C-alpha cells in the first residue's frame, strides 16, 4: 500500500499523520472485549503490583498497561490488519518496517493517569538504532476526547532532534522521562500543541522524535488505546544495550524510592 505524496509530505512536515478507519467499529468492539476479558483472567492470577492503575491499593485492580499473551495476540490478528500497518509505516519511512511490540493503555474513565510529554526516542537512545529506524502507530479503540485525555502532539517537533529529558517518578513507582516545562513552553511557541481527538478505529503514525503526551482522564469515557511499535527490518538495535538501558533505569528508580523512604522515616520521627 503506497500512500499519496500529500500524506507523506504531511508526515515529514508535521511528524505525524492521521489515518481514519484503520479498524471498523465492530472490530474495535471485539478488541475491547478481548482486552477486557484478558484483564479479568489476569486479575485472578497474580499481576505485577506496580503495573496497576492504583499500585498497592484495593480500589482498582485493573492494569495500567496491558500486554497480551501469545494466544490473545493471535486472536488480535483477526481484528487488526498489522500487515496494512506495516505497509503504511514502510511507505511513510521508505524503509521496510515490521511490528516489534504491541501494548494497550486502558486509560479508564475518572481514573486514567496522565502521560508526561516525551519523545519516544528518549527511551531508546543508546540502543544503537537510529530515530529514523523507528515509527509508532497509535490506535484509538474508543472515541478520544480532550477531557478524557486524548493524545496531544507538538506539531513539527520531530525536527528539533532529541531534546533533554529528565527522570520523573509516577504514582506507580515507575520512572518516566520528560523535558522541563520551561523547555516545553518555549517549544509550544513555535510548534503548535494539537489535540488528537480521534474517532474509534482511527490511528496516528508518528515519528519517534515527535513530542507527545496526554492529560489524565477526568471524564466518564473510557479511552482504550493501542500502541504498535515498528522497527526497520535491518535495524541496528542491540539487545544487550537495550538490557543495559533498562537496568540503569531500574537502578535509578530504586535510588529514588530509597530517597523517599529516608524522607518518610525522618518525617515519621518528627511527628512522633
Ligand atoms: O497514551 C498516551 O497518552 C501516550 C502514548 C504514547 O506515549 C505513545 O503512543 O508513544
Ligand atoms: Fe510515547
């Protein structure tokens, strides 16, 4: 499937392009059911505490990120045409792209956490593959509205190259990377912040250097999204370097958590 040059120019200029109806409504509902059923199954087994919407709490046992098992990933192929996604990705990048990772973010009503602004490449730098060897396909499986925390992107920000990210902690005890708010404010003056209020079944392909993020879901609408990560077939991604990057992040998280415990202990003592 080759895209029109208009679409390709749009992708190159803005760093993203929206494609409507990559999945039809009926199939979106099937995917919703599949993900919900999988979560229910998972909940009866032991799930990773840090991966929950509210870690170490009984209020809500649902997961923040859902990664299907092999069996359900095969079922998913009935509803989502990943070949088509690969062809569009290849056409946009002029490289032979293939899917290497799939995950879902449920972002439930009155609950879904925010996603700090970031460039995806910030998480992958140091693993040898270049930014141009990656592309992301973000699929809305329900209608996405601003007050439900739709995806927001800084138009054209992929042209800035990789900008400085800082480590921040989430409510789940998992660290994230984000530029400073001053830097984002500066960027927003030249690169318009766009709300991507996608219709269910639509998707956005975006460059790994495009700055994006989303607010929390303070609305009554669930906002399931799927993230499909693609890599060039002949990429230079190094597995050992990938492990080293994850390990460094993990050790840094432990350091932050230890600091929190130390502060809490001090506070506890001063109260007693
Ligand atoms: O769901 C979101 O708001 C963020 C998704 C994201 O970071 C991504 O697709 O790379
Ligand atoms: Fe991202």
